[in-house]
C-alpha cells in the first residue's frame, strides 16, 4: 500500500548546519561551513521526506474537508479516523488534486515512484494554497496523500487526497498538535532531545543514555536578533556562533563541558524561503564526527553528564520502518 522511502535526491532540503571546532592548540573558535556530509537532518520531514504517498484512500478520508485532522495507530492506517486538531494527530487534510487531465481513462495505474512525484507535484501546491502561500519547503511539515486504489483507478477515479504530516529522519510519522496554519513550521526539536543514529546519520529520538547522533541544547528565535527582516546566512552564523556556545554552556553546566567531552557545537540556519514562510527558529546542538570525517559518531550519554564518543559508525537498522507507521517516541 504505502510507498518506500524516496531516494535521496527527492528528500527535502535540510537546514544548513554550522559547526564550531575548538582548537586547543590555537585557543580559538573556527567556524566551518559544513559540507553535505555534515548537513544533518534535525527536524520533521517537510517537502517530501515522508513515506506516505501511495496509500489508497480509506472511507474516513473521502468526506474529510480541508482542515480535518486524521490519525491512526496501525502501520497501514487501517484504523484511521477523524480527531480534533487540538489533539495529537498524524495527518491534516489540505484539499484534493484531480489528475484526470494528466491520466486518460485507459492510463495504467502509476507505480510507487510515480505516485511519489505526483504527490510532490500536486500536493505541494495544495498545501501552499491551504496555508495562504506560507509553506516552508525546508520546515517540519511534509506533504502526503491518499491515492485511488487500483480498482477505483480502473473505474476512472483520479483524485489525490492531500495533507500535511510530520515525518522524522527515519520516515516514521510524528504527531502534530494544533492547526498547521497556526504552527511555526521551523524544523526544530525540543531542547533536551537526543536524535538516534543509524550508521552515521541521525535517526528518530532516543533516550540520551542510548547511542545518538545529536543532542539539542537550545532553541533560538532569530527574529529577536534580526527584527528588521531576513538576515543573510553569514550574519546568522556570526550571531549563532556565539549564542549557541552560550546556550550550550548553560545547558551543559560549564563553558568547556562540550569540548572537554569531545563534542562540538553546531547550529542550523534559515533559508530565505523558510523566513518568507514564517519560520524563525533554529536549534543549537552538540555532536561528534568520526575520526576519518566520514560522518557522525555515536555518542552515549548527555553532555550534562558522562559521555562516551564512539570511533566506529553505529549499526545500520536492518529493518526500516513500515511506511506510514507512527513513531514510537514523541516528537
């Protein structure tokens, strides 16, 4: 029913991440613009990282109007039902997209990969319309869709039921609380969250006593520092290099706690398109890289206490989550 994970080139862009390296020899802070290797995912799954896009629409979806919130517990959404948006939910309906002009009556049923592209092509615009143009393609929300079944497709059904959802790094869906139109779409995690690690990549939240990739040490609202409008990335870096060091020192209990434990401070920056959509918040965080620089190292323990930094990549999860499955950890 559900599609597999989209290939890397179809996944949404992640917030730019900056890394502070502290050189004991030089006694100075070196701000490095992190390459794609360290451009770590840190939030939900906006703009296409979700796993939900080739699921035939169940009955509860057919009469759901834009703004209706839906949720389920089973991985295949077989127990889907409506719920008030003020309660945690997995899908907020944004509207419908008609594919009839693109697919004549005798057109074959699209394969999974094509459904993924159709969802991106059509439901992204539906989401923009629903949010009054303020959809952050790099933000916490991703677009999803329920599709016609093969049987209804043969009968001429060409309707996509589009919505917003919040997938984590693994693709598991995290609950949304509140109306999407009233939520800051910034791609952030709560302070104190530790993101798991899958190989050398961030994964869904875990207890900080377990191996993880990043620990969130702070949340910064850039509008407070830049009230006059969007700040260029260089200005964001200049401010956050100092601010995230301060925040992390306070979080950890010491100005040198991260450095003493082999960790480095990093932060995200906002793109112009994210700012234009209303996103204003970024995370500060700590993590470590493998000795060969090939990716993130597994870290065990919070920066507030004892920390162990691994020198080998973490194990890779051999059983990726079933598409559309709710996350077991709260976001």
